[in-house]
C-alpha cells in the first residue's frame, strides 16, 4: 500500500497460483513421495475420488528428485506465473507433458469455484491492511517499507511455510480460518 508522504508497503495475496498448483496436483496424482523439507508442503486438500488414477507403466526412476527441482523452480517463478512444467527434461517432463491438460482443467475448476466464493463476499476481508494499521498504532509509528507475498495453496496442513525473506506458503484452510488475523499478525509484525 503506498501512502503519500509515508513509507510504502505491500502485501500480495496470491490465490490459485498455477505454477505451484500443477506440481502439487502431479505429485498427488502420481503418488510421489517427496522429502519433508521446509519449502515442500503437505498433500493436496482434495477428495482423492476427485483425482484421476496414476499413469500406468511409466518408469518412475528419479521422479521424486526431478519433482523437487521442479518445485523449487516453480517457487522462484510463482509470482511471475511461469509455467516451468513446459521445460521439464527427461521421463518426468514427458509424463507431465502428457497430463498437463488434466492438471490445468483441475486448477481452472478450483479457480472458478474460488472466484465464486470471493464474489459472494467471503474471503475479501482486509485482514492484512487492518493488521498493519493495528501494528502501526501499537508501535506508535508508521510501518517501514516492505514487500511481502502470501501464496495460498490447497494443502492438507496448517503449517505456514516461509520460503523467502518475506514470502510464505499459506494453506487455504488457514487463510480462510478463524485464526487468520493472529497468523497474519505473527507473519507481518517483524516486517512492520
């Protein structure tokens, strides 16, 4: 938020990031077991019956490692909306290319359903703006200039994962949950 005569700050809330949701969909559908790392979220928060069956007969050697490299690349490019899946080499790249249209249809359906929720008025609270204003009042000063990014993901966990100096992966269930104002405060307070 830019205010005349005041330091500029901005918090972007990114919903339905295709560059991240496609790798998560593929990991879930192909039943890939990925390492437990701070930047790797848990499984998708979907009914397993909504997802297609894994591909049959593919040699899956090295897929987990290739997936992790894909995920890390997607994290870096998510804000720009890069479709890193188009550049995946080897067997994983061929498998993703064969299924990417399925993933995109799934992701587009999620986005449409989510937009319907927003248009109905849910999820449009000004929590972040209110949080920064409250912190400014408590601190007795204006917020420092900062630029933060909150990336919402449809994952079945409650852990908010820091993936950059001011970038977090936020489970949608946390963002839409009753504790979000407190969570937002914990994330933003060190920046303000």
